[in-house]
C-alpha cells in the first residue's frame, strides 16, 4: 500500500485504509472530535470522605474537573457528557434531599455541571431513588439536556423523558476552517430500574430493552441528519450472549448499526482495562468493541473517559472513520499520588455545600459500645450488618403489632455488606464506625443507599434457597489441594448480594459447588451449601412461615427466592438508613448505648481434609484492620501479604 494512501488524522489517531468498520470515503476535509465523559459520580463532588471526615485524593469531581479542563485544552473540538448516577450516593446528596432541596437550593451536582458547561447527560438507575417529582425538578435545573429513551409512560411506548437530542456544533477542521456537524445523543438505563425503584415508578413508568430501543431510534437519528451518534448508556459490560431485558448491554451496543461511540457505566469498573482483554471483540489497546470506541470511567469521579474520533467530510456529509478510547485517573495507584490538583473554581463553588454537609452528617444520634468495622464481613458474622438487621427487625416487629394477619409470625432480617472492598477495586472501601458517640455520618457509612424497608413473607424452603443464593459469594474449596485457594468469588458475585439473615442460625458447606450463580440463577440443582439451618434451636420446617425485613431493591427484584410481589406483605415509606438512625437513638435513650456486637448466627461449616489446606481471602491492608482481625477473628487467620491491587491477603483456617 502506497504512502499516499495513508491519511494523517492528527496525533491521537491515524487510520490505515481498510482498518475501519466504515466504508472508506476519501474526502478533502478532516477533523477530530473529542468526547470527554464522566459516569457514576454519585454526588462525590468534593475530594472529601464525609464518612471519615477527612480529605482524600482518590475520588471527587473537584479533581476530575481539572482533568476535564486539561483534556479540553489539548484539542480544538470537544464535547463533555455525563452518563448518569449523578444525584445520589454521597452525603452531599443526602443533605440536598433532606435539607437543600426543601430550602429551594439547586442540586450541587447540577450546579457544578452547569459551571463546567456539560453538553449532555443521561439518567442512571439511582436518579429515580428520590422519586419522579424530585428528579424532574433536578432536570429543570440543568443548563444541558438530560435524556433517556428506554423508560416510557405506563401502558404506552411514549418516552417519559427526552429520548434523544441532535445538536449542531461548530468545529474546526484540520485546515483551521469552521465546519458544522450534527451530533445525536441517545440515553439508556438498565430496564430493571422499574423493579428496583418500584415504589417510585409503579403505575407511572415501564422500561424497554436497551438494544431494541437503540435499534428503533438510531435509524431515526440518521434520518434526521445526524453525522455522529453517541450512546450514553448507563449499563455495564457483559460477555453473555444478548438477551432481551439484559441489565448489562454495553458491549452489545457495538452491534447496533449507526452508533459511533458508547459511553457506559453502572458497573463501577474501568474500560479500556486489562480486566477485559479476554472479552470477545474488545481491543484494549485501542479502547474499542468491534471497532466501536467505548469507555467506562469507574465511579465517584475517580477517572474520566476520553474518546477521540477521526472525522472526514465527503459530499457535504461528515462521518466517523476511526476512534479510540482511554481513561485518565485522578489518582495514580502505582505512584500512590494524585495526578491532578483541585479545580479552583469548582472547589470554591462547592465550599458552602461542603460545610453544610459536614454539619449535617455530624448530627449526634446516640452511642455504641463496640466498634463496627466491615473487614471480616464476607467471612464471618459482622457488626456492621448486625446493627442494620437489629434496626430492621425492631422496626418490623413494631409494625406487625398493628397487622393482625401477620401476628405471631417470626420476624427475621436480611442485610448485606455495602462496603467491603468495592468490587475488588477499593482496598480503602470498608465501613469504619468507632465505638462511642455516633452521628448521622456513621448511619450513612453503615447504610449507603436511600432504600426503603419492605417486609416479605416466605416459607422455610424459600428461606433456605435465599441463603443458598447468598452462598454464591464463596468459591468451592477443593479438600484435596494443598495449593492456595481463594475463598471469595469477586468476579462472579457482588458483595451487596451477600445477604446475612438474622433470626435463624446456619452454616455454609463450601466444599459443595454453589447452587446459584451471582444472578441467583440455579446452576447446580443437586448442590446444597446451606446446612444446620435452625430457628430457636430446631431445624427449620420447609413449610413454616417467616417474615423477612429487607430493602425495596431486594424485595421487588424477584431475583432471590422468596422475593417479588407475591411475597410482599408490607412496604414502608421509611428509609432503611433513617430506621437505623432512629433505632440507634431509641436504644441509646433507653439503655444508654446500642450493642452492635455480632451474634455469630452463621459461619462456614468446618472443612476437614487429609491435606493441609491453604485458603485465603482479601481485606483491608490497614493497621486498624489488622488489629481488629487479631482481636475479633472467629477462625485462625494469618496475614500472608498484599495483592497487586493493594488488598491484604490473609490465610484462614476453616478446619475448626
């Protein structure tokens, strides 16, 4: 191939003819367009950890804003977009919902996005957590459009929000001449949102499949003259074959003809990243899926996405001929230092809400007589889950007094570790509540989400199956191997699905294969990990009835056995977190303090082997964690090192 058949497209992109997924059309005008994107910021707007009341360099939009400004200055043409899960998740968001909004203050996340001049945004699933009225008010505050195409009005196919926007943008071509291009944006959120937030959306909204919605709209966008189509897809990656209604459809959007770039998220992971190098059709070096540039920028503004598109004009029509994606982190984990300083303007803008949030979370709620750390939450009964279950159980027992049809049924409670290392990506991501004076900050650390309490009625057989689903957190242990075996299935299971059910006692036999996978799908029908399941010291009768207090996500999800509409007997308007705070206050007033010490109602069944087993698990690497583990470990444990991410690795003896 002759050198004259190579076309320079700028420092960040060179196209060798024939390599693009597009039919090559040689044109006179060439240009570049940079897409800068954020996702899953969750109102982590400042570089401050409100749970620890201390600054941090590892997250915060104030630092990401500096990266955004740098990325803009490097090119002539850029756009800035957000991929959702913006208005919920951080104490700043809690303050805004509880105080700021009622005082008529605009949402601080929207304030800073307006200041940064975002071009477009979409809705994540957590945008719906505070209800539609709250969400619609937030959308009105934005100086940029916020779109979604796959949530529709109940009983119709009419979009509840603007499904797409086509913007005409002035750009400079490589000769320095001004050109006009039409950029179309379309937004998606997981279709499960109408289940997860059923309390807010029932009777109002339905959801549609992401891929089918894209296939419906993309030809319309092209028909309306769009040169470039960008999907803002609040959905994660998956190597599963496509099926209608799938939660994580980002990689399958590359199959939708006409989409030129995909910004995705939801999974709080990174793409491009070596984690996905074995995924089909991905090019990690280039940041593409089936030659379509795609990117996912982590969470809490710890990264930004940068996608560079190469454009060519032919016969008055611009088209994308190549593209690449990359991530830019605010913190270098190898060098262990920040890559960028705070953006002065954004930091100053957020100062009032920062101080107000600190005061908000510092409100005292009571006293605790024991520490609540989640370092061992995945391997033994844990105080951070214990206190939540105690609160949910007490609340439900009080409710049941006024519901004669439920009187006399035993009340159980299900809670999960929300902060136990993230998704095997955050060695600092653990709940740390010291004994003594407790504030609302501590309640927020113990219960991260604005979920509401829901009560389910299940039988003993369903109770066992619920626990079997939780048992998928563990890998199967080979009793004949003396090689290192890791206990926790980080890749196949999310820690927030590891429900601990208080009020019964049980053990997990992890020499058995898992009965269910991480999505609670039956994979080994003859496997039974749950053993010695008892209530009040007696084996649980499969036909006996129980009440389980949980949250709306779990209850309406219909994923775990015993969940779904048919099992719901009471849906509270009260948030689990507020219920927790109220319980701490009530116990502190009546008894002087609350006792969160784990009651050890569950454990891993002793593993007996003829060979010496080397079983390991990962947890926090701090000295504080080491001291807690030394004092509170239910099994013999020994620190053996650190992994490449920074987690401490402990050897655990499960023979006793």
